[in-house]
C-alpha cells in the first residue's frame, strides 16, 4: 500500500512539474532541426506563431491557442514569404502536446486531424 501511494504521489508531482515548466515555452524564440536537415526558427508572441524555414526561406504565420498548460493548437496558417509547399495544410489544425522537458529543450508530439500524420519534434528555446 505504501509503495502504490508513493508511486501516485511521485506521478502527481512529475505531472505538476511538467505543467509548471510548460509555461516557459508559451512565448519566445525556438529552433527546430527537422529530419530533412533544415532549420526552423519559431517565434511565439501572444496568439501568433511565426515559422521561418531556413532552407527554403519560407515564412508562415499561425494562430496559436493554448488548450491547457502543455497542449496547444496551430491553425489559420498563412505563408507570408516564399512558396507554399503544403497548401492543403492551410485549413487544417495541428494538435500539439509537450511531452518532455529537459532544460531549454522540449519534445512535442504533433498530429493533424483527418490525416495519417503524427510526429515528435525537439525544440530548443533560444530567447
């Protein structure tokens, strides 16, 4: 009985700690290195997220809505500079959940409703 109580208490603390740390990633500038070798600079401010893909020079703007401390959605994607390589994704919502935090790095699990798409990405907070 004591061991199960200790496990529940530990899991509760870890869950609370993750939610507390997620707040540090709601705004700022982040870097994501994708599998194709390109670097993405992501800037979050207020209810907007701007993504700059270095390889293509494409800049996209998203609306961002936080569903809770560690989950958010990106929607209303608009390409403001460069060529839109994924125009079909402009009307879709990208669901994201922070699943791990390690210092200035955080891992996000993303999925898109209606598509067979799920990915995990690691972002680094740089500002």
